[in-house]
């Protein structure tokens, strides 16, 4: 189904949650990484009432991925094998590519996985919040 007018767009944008936690694999905080599990970082964006309230980053380091809040110096650790578990409180993951095992596990956790051709983190986030981010596997 394609959105063809402002009335339709309003309907679909009203379906976007106003309070959501989104994870995006990234190379440098600006560009979306090509592969989910081997991404050097995962940018976590908390949205409340349609506004960004917190940004955190998970950094993958051989066997460890320190979880660090950009506004806070505290850190937690999780193993590389459990990257998906580090994202367990996210409702949405925006990715370019993902392995079947990670996709399946996220799906079982109730996380919406959006496959995009977008390359920029901020652009994809903006389009998601506007209801304009196209999931290439669900596009018709």
C-alpha cells in the first residue's frame, strides 16, 4: 500500500509510537553500518512525545561491547554474542542488513526490524518519526 495523500500520511504517521527506543547499527554515529552483528557501534535513541530525550552508544570490542551513555560516564558490558540481548529494551531496530539468527531473535523479543536503504542515521531516524521510512522488505 502506498501513501498517496496527506490524509493517508496522517493516518500512518499517527501509528508511529510517540514513546519508543530505537537502535541503529553505525560505523561512526552518522552512517548506518552495513551489517547488524559486526557493526562497530549501535546508536540507541530514546524518543518521548516525539522528541529525542536520550542518546546512548554500544561499542563492540572483541568480546565486549561497553554500553556508554553519551551524557553519562557509567558503563555496562555484554558479550559480542549477546548484542541482541543488549538491545532487549528497544522497540525498533533500523538496519541495512541483518543475519537471520539476529532477525529471528529480535522478532521473538517483539522488536520491529526495519530494513532500509538509507545510509545516514539522522535521516533514517527523521523519516521514521515522520512515518516516511520505507522498509524495503515490506514495501509494496
